[in-house]
């Protein structure tokens, strides 16, 4: 077998979510908003939120332990840990080192990647490349976000959208040549990043620099503009992947899109002429959990027996900066 013919696959999935749930009705009490506005404009009903002293690393570790257990692997079997997040506990130490420590993965190299909502797809594609060159490696890819910590709870157009959570997968050599990761697309759109920012905490400004308004320590988004770019980009990514692999949309068994807004997902579903059964949606429960949204959806889809052997699974994401990614998998 040549190295290039090695296929990587997701061997197992684990997730962990904070137990505190914030409903639209709860938000009605603190904001000038309504359950009907949020449901109609976003599809979101509830989101899981960290308690005051709770850390997202705790959930990343729990998700990782579950994924390892399911894959029947010891933490020491891991060669690499990749954490996709833009809301780690700290800038340093990274989330990946906290996960390494928390699960006892003493033989693993670790790094974080920051590609916002596309982060998990970026992470999977990196793992895929490592497996092609090191077929015996086992890699943990984690998507984890503590978005509630980076939300301006007075900004009703943005704070209603996000939730916290973590998902983790173990990636290794596919047990069969016929299944595994087939192809992926990664990309980014320049010149639009100012529509969605989180400036505070970076090195442009020194800590507590008075030139930076306090609101800049939270996610700021021009939602309508972001929406238009998201819809167009997700369609382009999907069609690029399908065309390149000579696959017609009806051959997709399950589309697992990043969960940012039900209207964005519906737009894509209709463009591809897919039935509702072929598109996985859980945004109503979790809101947008950024890099965690796809592994959480994958986990649930598997639990509902929607990831059957040889199924064609397509996952696409778009997020701040603006990054995008898509991945095609034969399960
Ligand atoms: N409750 C009630 N009214 C509201 C709320 C709210 N929570 N939020 C906004 N409104 C009002 C606005 O003030 C506005 O009122 P006006 O017409 O009197 O000015 C009206 O509702 C319409 O506001 P819009 O912003 O135009 O609403 P829109 O339909 O665009 O929905 C939303 C906003 C949900 C944010 C949408 O634009 C969206 O989902 N955008 C894309 C988000 C996304 O995909 N982000 C990328 C990933 S995120 C990441 O990477 C971190």
C-alpha cells in the first residue's frame, strides 16, 4: 500500500455540554427580545452555557475521554492532539495542552488552531494529512468553545445566537480502503473580517488599553452582511466538493452543516434539493457552538443511526475571519 492510498477515518466521537440551559424565555427576561423573534430568525430555542466557574477545558477533556473509550484506545496511544477553538481557557497554556494533561496523553504532540466555526473541518483535514504520512498514528481532533464568555449580553442581535460545548473525534487509518475521508476544501475570504470581530485580548492593544472600547472584548457582528456571505460561500464550497468528486447532490446521504442559523441551513438544503431527512439540524438545542457544532452534530447523527456504513457524509462550515471549509467522508 502506498502512503498516498492510505485513507483516514473518524474512528469514534465523544461530546460534552454544560448542564446549564438558557432558553429564549430566559433571554426575554434580560433583553428586549422574544422567543418568536429568535425562533423565526434563527431556529434556536435553547443553548447550553457554562456556569460562572466552569471551564470549557473540562468539557473538552470529557469529550476526549469518551471518544477514546469508544475507540478502545488508551490516552497514551495518541500521537497528536489538535484543538480547534477561538475561546480557550487561556491564550497560554493552549487548550490542547490542558486536554493532553487532563486525559494523560503523554505521548502526544499538541497544538491549537483558530479558524472559528470552520475550525473542526480544518482540524480534521490536518489530521487526515498526518495519517496519510503516519498510518499507525492516532489523532484526537477537538472542537470546543466557550462563546458565552465572549458575548456582549447587552447586544441582542448577537448574544442570542451562541452556546458553549465540546466535541472530540479520534482519527486514524480507515479500517477499509473504501471508506474514510475522501476530499476536503479549505479557504478564506479576504477583506471582510471587520464584519465579525473579537479584538480585545489580542496583541494590537496592550491589556486594559483605554483606546479599545469595552465592547471590543466581545464578539461584534454585522449579522445581515455575514448572513449573505455565509449563504453564498456554503453553496460554493458544497458545489466545488461535489463537482470535483463527480458526485450529484442526491447521492449525499447526510449533510452536516455548521449550525449558525436555520435559515442558512435551509437555504443550502433547498439549493441542493435535499429532503429534510438528509440534513442534520440541532441548532434548536445548542445554538451556534462554532468549532464544536460539527462534532456535536456528528455524535448525535451517529447515535440516531444516521451514519451508516458506506454513507456519503458532507460537512460544510463558514465562520469569522472569514474562513470556510468542507469535507466529504464515506462512512
Ligand atoms: N430580538 C428582537 N429583535 C431583534 C433582535 C432580537 N434578538 N436582534 C435584532 N433585532 C431587530 C433589529 O434591531 C432589527 O430591527 P430594525 O429593523 O427595527 O432595525 C430587526 O430585528 C432585523 O435585524 P437584522 O439584524 O436585520 O436581522 P436578521 O434577520 O439579519 O437576523 C441574525 C440577525 C440572526 C444575526 C442573522 O443576520 C444571522 O444569523 N447572521 C449570520 C450569523 C452567522 O452565520 N455568523 C457566522 C458564524 S459566527 C462565528 O464565526 C463566530
